[in-house]
C-alpha cells in the first residue's frame, strides 16, 4: 500500500485545520509553523492505490482547497497557508527536507 505523507509547512498560526481524505476527516488540530524549519506538523496515511481527494479547510479563516492525487506510489504533499490567506499544495515524489 502506498503511503501519503502530508506536511503542514508555512503560515500556520494556531488556527484550526481540518484535513479530509475522500470526505473522511483524518486530521483536526491547531498547528503552528516552526519558522526555523518551516514545518508545523506532519501526518502519514497508508492507503490503497487509488485516486484520492485531499480537502484542507481552515474554518476560522474561511479558506478551503482540494487536491486530487493518483496515489499509485508513495506521495508527499506540503500544505502551506499563504500570506493572502489561500491554501497551497506542493506535491513531490520525494520527502521534503527540513533542517
């Protein structure tokens, strides 16, 4: 089974973040970005090879964004909250590096 690793990276300031995979809530927390390393929190999920939809909601900020991935091998997704308040995703086939 492929692993999906989601890293909450830049811009998180303690607001509630909700992550859903295919509509099922898998994460709810108030992450804070550690500016020294650019990482707030990280979660891994083992899922069957399939197309998955990631939904990231930040209700307090009124922002939400979805990403569709074809999960046929290990995948790494960086989630950031941009200065303008928008959620952004960065997808990689390799783990992200942190200091």
